[in-house]
C-alpha cells in the first residue's frame, strides 16, 4: 500500500456515528429496562443523602452474564453522585473490577494512593483502611465502593470488606458497598456470615425479546448514523440476545458488523453480516486480544483449553495444562519452554483477561498451594478449534 491508498482509506465514509458508545465500559445516558433495579438501588442508598448520620450499606447485584449488572451499577453510581452533589453531599464513586484487582489489598492500596497520595507501603490493610476513612471524615466526604466480579476475591476478603463498618464503627465508616457478581459465581462464596452483612440482594433477569429490541434500538441509534441499521436487523440481533440470554452478545455483534461494513465499504448492516458476526462472538471472550498473542502464549493457551476439555472440570491446574502444552509443541515441532516460562505465559494470559487464574491453598500439597486456571466464557472446545485453525495457518 502506498501513502495515497492509505489516505484514501481514511476518506471512506463510516457507518458509525460514535463507535466508542459500543465500548464495554460505556455508560449510556438513558438506561432502559432496568427501572426496577435502579429504583431498588435508589431506595437502598438514599439514606446516605437523606440522613445526617449517613449509614453504611451493602448491596449485591447478581444475575447471569450480560444481563446489565456492570452497566446498571455504573449508571447508578454516575447519577447518584450527581443527585448527591445537588444535595451538598460530597460522594466519591469508586469502581473496581476484580479481574484487574485480584485482592482486597490491591483495591485498598489503590484507594490509599488516590486519597492520601501515599504508596501505602509499610501499612497493613487495616491501617490503610483507617487512613482512608479518616480522610473521608476530614473532607466531609462519603464513598460508594463498587466491586465488580467480586467472586474473584477470597470469601474471607469479601467478608472483611463487608465488615468495615462494624470494625471501624458506623460513625467512622463513611463508606457503602455495592458488590456485583454472576449468580453462579456468587453462590460459591456466599456464606451465612456474608449474607448477614448484606442489606439487599438485587437479581437481574435476562432481557426478553421486547426489552432486547428496545435496548438495541437505542444503542444502535447512538452508535450508527441514520439508516445504517434497519428494524429487521435489530430484530434479528434481539433474537440472538434472547437465545443466549446475553446483551453483550448483541452489542458485540453491532460493533463487529459496523467495523466490517466500514472495511468493505458497505453503507448498511445486512443479515449476512449479523450471522457471520454472531458466529464469532463470545460475550466476554476477547478475540481481538488472541490475535495479538505471540506463539508461546498461543501454545500455552492451547494447553489450558485442551486440559480443560480433557478433565471436564471448570478449572484446570498448571501441571495438566503444561503437559498439553508440551504435546501441542511436539505436534508442530516446536521446542517447548520450561515450566517456569510456561507459568509466565499463563500470568500474561491472565492479565489480558483471556484466562482467569487464582492460587488456591490445598492442605495436602507440600507447598500448600496451586494455581487454578479457567477460560473466561468461551467454551474450551471452541477455543481449541480456533487455535487449531491459527496453528494450521502458521505452522503448515
Ligand atoms: N439496559 C441496558 N441498556 C443499554 N445497554 C445495556 C443494558 N443492559 C446491558 N447493556 C449492554 O450490554 C452489555 C453487557 O452488559 P454488562 O456488561 O453490564 O453485563 P454484566 O451483567 O455485567 O455481564 P458479565 O456478568 O458478563 O460481566 C454492555 O455493553 C452494556 O452496555
Ligand atoms: Mg459485568
């Protein structure tokens, strides 16, 4: 390609009005079909604004993947802050996704850095919390801490977070907590003790056809220029959302179709594009990231997927994945790296959110812990197929 052709690509008309409105972290100005959940949140937390004592409250939002838990909590946070300010209540909304912050300590350090500008080195978690709470009191502020994917923390840590108000005294804890988790994940960590600290549990159900239609119509109106997405296309995507119980699927399909249309110079989305995109979409699986992996990471990922496929458990352990990794390397005549390097690749995949891993204590193990790895959302079989295709192209 020469510079003129390069320039020409930029001159092509785009179907998008605002492609960033399809980003996962985007919070739309209007949130359709979640009125009840939002109302419940308002009535749980309004005491922070209404009452001088400013109580400490804890609420959980749960539901299946892609039902709008994250977007609902962010929408609530954003608007709650605005109303609080109108009422002269200085509120700080802090959102953490435990995919990025894997421990309670990491979250607390981050907060400490932000609120007291200290690194937090040398402080215990408890001391750090004390510093943050004192700072809030001094500034006459209040914090709503939103913790997404909270099941990635240890149950003990979840308990400790919910127990802050008890530990430091309700007068001193200018802090409320909104936890988010998929129902199934939450069930693994829920205990009586944790339950006893929750003021309320809000469950979000998947959207039905009518709701999906409404949401997708609104979202495509924000993202695309007029006339790009016709009603029958929206209808078609809504059906896919309902079939999978997952709105993320729909948003991803819109994004993929738009990018494809731009690249190929189409002015409208078509049913074929939707079908094509739908086959490629796994709601939280990040295909764009897989494309960027290096050979060793791809082979490592294959090891994880294949060993998950073999043992049919939700988690696999490093040793099993490493064996599969060695096998696939042999298949393609590639020299496998040592286990320590393999662990490094897994850590990198973890950081990229392609796999989730966590260290688990086990009593029988001499070293007392091992690393559990799982895939985020894509079925192991699908990933193995995808990687097979990539390898065939690369190594044949
Ligand atoms: N009511 C809604 N209005 C507009 N967009 C929505 C709505 N509900 C969900 N979405 C969009 O659908 C996608 C998935 O929603 P979200 O990320 O909130 O799901 P989730 O329940 O947190 O899923 P997961 O458990 O996988 O994290 C996002 O792009 C979000 O913006
Ligand atoms: Mg979410």
